[in-house]
């Protein structure tokens, strides 16, 4: 494999830090050209020094002086703000862009990378939820490959390699079920932030961990799968698999089901995307089937986890409805983390935003941005966040 020059957008987050670990293991194969972060200036500075990157963007402009003072003596260029991310991501010396920012805020820079024809290792699922049809259309137009990093979608992507031309009969998206899998509706109703953040299988950032507890994460992933793999909602099936060993499966017309397995460790799909189509070594835990003994499956329960039904409804409705759902959810999760709403208040806010929304059947990108802003404002009002 020829050495790849990569940009890591959101390098200080959970995915970004694990991507840095992958790079650390293969310094001969990856060169980090650009890293970006929102607020964690200390980590951003230490990453820039360790990997001797060329360019650094701190999105929070208030922290620019601190980062610049630390890095400029080392001849590392420092920029501030989201527009700088969009500009720098297009640099000729970047081959591949890992989009690991949180939420809708990642959309502009992802679009910039696609328009510059970069290969995108996509870890920011909200961009495909909010604007999947438009983003995939842009990727086709600009010949930008999109390689999924989300573990389920990486699994599906890998499963498809054994029959690249066959039609997909069904995608089986596996879900751990999150921390409340065995809880009653009454118990879930009074769940605290600490309980919701205590995920049994995956260690991730706060936003996605709450999404996993509500199962909105799986809802977002249904929509992500729809756009990445071009399958209708009727061909996407969610199955609870508490051990999180099978990362997802593809069923073909002959009934054969191909699965991808491994311990839950995000470095695996991150490395697969960064090295694709090569398979590189990774110092992770390997599967021991005899020690594992058995794995199990259950149907999801939409009574206790209404987010799944809301996501299916948004996908079937189409237009800007998934964007409305995503915007409301981002605000509602923040409200829950701030103690401003209860656990079921999260999906309550999402449902009310979807019910009262200005539906647009064929939104353009401006409509998507406007929908996100107006929905977020409505959701903030509902949650009492000024
Ligand atoms: Mg996932």
C-alpha cells in the first residue's frame, strides 16, 4: 500500500483518538496532514506535536491563541473556525478524510471533502441521515468514494465483497440493545444520565452513547444504511444481539447470510476504512469461539424504544423528515445530558418536532440547513434551553 496522507476531522473525539492509535501502529502507511477539534485544545496540541501534522484547526475561535502559541514555534500552521476546515480539507496533499465530528455540524466539511473528490472515511452518520440523497449524489458527481466507519456499516461493506454484483435481499443490522435492554418501561422512564452513559459493550462519546440507550443510534443507522447501500426500508431488519460479536449481516436471494465478526473495538473498522482495500495487522483482541460459547438474538421492542419506529417513519416519509428527526434528537440529547428532560423526553421532543414540522418533499442543501436550524430552535424551546 502506498503511503496515505490523511485528514482527521474531530481528532480529539472518541473515533479520532482511536484513529490516531491506528496511525501510531502504521507510521509507514499513514501521514496525518490535518487534524481538527472543537474545544479540547490540550489534546489537539499534543496530537499535533506527536504526529508532526502540517495544519491544525481549532473550531472554537476563543482557543486559537492558546493553540497557535503552542504550535507555531514548531512550524505547525494553526487556523480557527469551521470555514478553515472546509478550505483545508480540499488541499492537494490530502488523499483521504476521516469525518469523525459529532452531529450535523460535520455536514459542511464533509460536503467540501466530497466536492474536492477526496475519499471519505465516514464516521459522522448524522450527515447521511440529514442529507443522504444529496450527499450520495455529490459523491457520485465528484467521484468521491465513501467508505463506512460505523461498525455495522463497515461490516455490511465487507460482507458485500463476496458477491459484489448480487442484489441485497436483506440487511440485518445488529444492535447491542444498550444499557436498558432488559429494563421495564417504568424503569427506563426514570433512567438517569449516569445510567444511560453506562454502555455495556462499546466505549464511545456521550452523544452516541445516549443514542444507543434510546436506540435512536440504530434508527440513525437504518437511514445511514439506506443511503450507503441503496436499499429500501423494507429490506433493513434490526436484530438485538447483546454480545456485539456479529457487527451486521447481509442476506442474498439464495438465503445465504454473510456476517462479519469481531470483538467490539472501533479501531478495526477505522483501520479497515483507512487502509481499504488492504488488510493491515492490528494489535487487538482476537475471537476465541470456544471461550465465547454462545451468542444470542432477540427482536427489538418498539414499545420500550420508540426511537426505532420514529426513524422508520422518517425514512419512509423521506424529504427533510430525517433531517428534522436528527436535529430534534441532537437538541433533545443535549437537554437530557443537562438534566432538562427525562429519558423518554428525548423521543418525546423528537416526535413533537416531526409532527409539527414544515415538510419539504425534495429539499436542496439550503433547505436542509434551514430545516436543521429551525427544528433545533423549536426543540430548544420545548426543552427549555435558551
Ligand atoms: Mg454503529
